[in-house]
């Protein structure tokens, strides 16, 4: 009888017992996520990061502070680490004023970046713990919605193909061929010569597999296939997204969001930016450069040539096909030449360097023109292209991957052009169709109201659980507090995660879901006690019987969260993110942490009858 009682007690103790390694995992996870969540409560301050190689005005903390004081700009702190200076401000307005003042000191090779620094002790940052990134509706800033004119890009590609077909036929000495545009993306080639039509058809099929050729009696109709158009649209959007991200980086904005919206649109969010003028000029700009062979007056003009105006309004005859386009430019910096005029120093990639080297080597002593191209939107909302020659220079020697151009205008215009060239030329023109500005004060108000709602919801929930479930209620309350800590820490740890106002709504919803897990478990425990089982058995059976219901409910909600995140954008994604992560932390704290606490407090005394 004694042995039977001993085995029964041992069995009961093991029934609600966690091995030591589970407690180690639980405590370690809670500590890491708590440390990750702490910097968020300290908050952030706007700052500017300056990186310079050899600029005395920017290398000295004393000189820099004196300069900003002279501009009536208050700086809370300036720190220097090597060639990097960090300036901390008390508001975004001071940050913006300082950026405008520092632009006058920037030289080639210097960089300036908008950012935010954590107010938490420095050792948090040293260990990689940073505050949660805030979205546009919480931090304030600017949002742009851009429409990408894919049809215009396809029209440009169609024109390029027409020029290449015309050149190929001319090289084969085939004459009497006419070209006519068909719609936005197609063209028609007509000739009375069957040999000309056959030659053109063979050339197009050999070099442009995505274009359909239909033969008629005395003409060819060439149009892109539906698959080609779909692929072109997708590639164009992706390239424009990449270029937009590069332009944002050149502006020095590190927390921007650039993503596709719909079939032809790009949405850009710039948190913390209160002066959208510079960002608008760069984001919406579609300027690019191209280098063309310029014709001498004695050479005359052929069908493969075009005429453009230069800065003085004079006509310049150029070959229609460019020698080199802006897509080969990898770097561009504005500077001043020996005469004091602005210039742009250009660096090309390997392929561009070879093209320039081959062309210039064969055309020494002949002129080459730099053409500035820009897209604008007219009063009818249609995209128009304007081109002008900004310089014509005689090639004195063979050029390589690095050279310079002049004629870009003032120094500010040269710097703007250099920025656009560094960030890349858009493959399709864009139009800003919507612009929204959210003030920093409104963002702060959203944060205050959102977290006030969260605090109210948590307070009422904690009170209800403590009164209704009494001794087990405080277990649920500890688990709920741990859940919110883990959720905030997890959001801060995930790269790319951004907290928005709907995201705070997701936090409030998580409070209810987290408690719901404990409610299911505690009600099952009550049911087992009502059946006359011991407290130890009720705990074990209550957790095991409730887990399947909890999993079913959380999995179905997780599916919804994943769908919202996949097809939504901006605020919807923010809500889906906190909802999905909240499900994970609720399961972790509601099941694992709650069971660990109950096991630690009541698991050793399996015979004790405790009312819940």
C-alpha cells in the first residue's frame, strides 16, 4: 500500500513538471525580448549623420557647432567617430533647418543622411537592440503615389526597334520601305518589294522573339506578344522601384518605404520628412543623359539623323541612335572646372567604358553631343518628352570609363543632375498623382491616443482576470504582461517591421486574444475540478484538452493575417504584422509561460485542493 502511494505521488509530481532546460529556454527568450523592447519606451530623437573625408568645416565638432549656432540652429549633441559626425536635435524642424545649412558645406565625397537615434543607454545599441521603427502615421512625414507610364516606355522601345530595322535594311542596300506607327506599341512596314518584306521579317524574328510579325501582300504588321507586354510591364515596374530606392538613398533618408501598388503605381513613404520639396523634385524627375554623334555642317543630314536645339537655341544635327545612354553611368559628381564653370564628372560601368572607348577612338577630331532628356506632363495629363543639347565637344583623344561634361547650368543644377545620374535614369516616366503630408505633431498625437487605448484595454482586462479567476487570474496577468513585452521586442528585432496606427490596433486586439487562451485553459481546469479530479489532474487535463481548440482558433486567424499582409499595403500590412506576431507570442506566453508558472507554484503539491 505504501509503495502504491509513493508511485502515485511521483506520478502526480511528474504530471505537472517541466525539465530545467524548458525553464532556461523560457527565461532566456523573455530576457532577450524584454531587452529588445526597452529602447522603444525610451524613444528616439531626429539626427543627421555626416560622413566626410577631408572637409575641415565638417571634421571639427567645435567649428560645426559654432557654424550651426551662427545659423540659429540648436543642437542637443554632436559626437564624432572617425570621419563620421552625429548631430542630435530636439525636433524634426531643427533637423530640416540643419540639413539646409549643411548643404552649403558639402563637397564631393561627403554624404549627409537623415536618421533617428535611440535615447536609451548606448549599450542597448551596442548589443543590437534598437527602438521599433514607426510608420508615416505615427512619426509624420510625406507620402507620394506615383503613376508609371509603361505605355510611354513601350513606345520608346518600339521607336528603337524601328530605327534598328531601318539601319539594317539600309546596310543591306534595301530602299523604298516606309514605317508607320500602329497604336502605342506596334508599327507597320510597307514596301512593294517582296525581298524587302522578307528581309525585314527575318531580321525582326531573329532579333526580337517577343514580337509577332504578320505578313500581308505589301506590308508587315509588327506588334508585341501579350506575354512580352506582361513581362515588359513587370520588369519596368521592378526597375523603377530599384531606381526610386536609389534616389531615396541619395537624398539621405534611411527609413523610407518604396513598394509597388497595383499594376502601374509606386507608393513612397518618407517618415520624418517635413519639407517634401526636395524629395518631390528628385522622386518625380525623369531626367537622363545620352551621348550622340554630332554631324559636321558639311556632312548633310540623312533619315537616320535628328535635329535638337542647344542652350543657345541653335540647331544641332545628331545621329538618332545614341552612342551611350544613362544606364551605363555608375557615378556622377558635380564640380568646378578651371574657368569656374560647373561640370559633372562621370564614371561608367565596364560595358559603357568599352562603348565610349571604341567610339571615341574611331572619332578623334569629331564632335560628340551630350543630350539632356526630360519627361513632363502637359495640361491634358499626357506624358511629353523634351530633349536639348547641353554641350557639344570635339573628341581630342580616346575616352575611357571616366570623363566630364559641361553646360549643365548653375552649380545647383549640376548637383541635381549628378544626383539623378547616380541614382539612375527611370526606365519609364513617372507622374506624382497624390501627395500627403502628415505633421510630426499629428503623429505624436496618434501615438498618444493609440497607446492610451492599449493601456485602457490592458487595465480592464487585468482587472477582470484578477477578480474572476482569483489565484489563477494573476498567472494570466503575468502572462499577458509578458506577451506584450515579447510582442514589442519581436517587432523591434525583425528587420523591416514598422509599427503603424492600425498596428497599435493589432496590439489592442492581441490583448484580447492572449487572455482568450488563458480563459479556455482555466475554464477547462474548472470543469475537471467539478468532475471531482485532483487539482494536479485538472491542470494537466485542462491544458491538454484546450490546446487543440487554441491551435484551431489561432491557425485560422493566422491565415487571415498572412492574406492581409500579402495583398494589403501600408496600414493594412501594419495591422496584419502585429496580428500575426501577436498570435505567436500569445501561444508562447498563454500556453508555455502560464504552464511554467503554474508548475513552479503548484506542481510540487499535487494533493493540494485549491479553488479557482
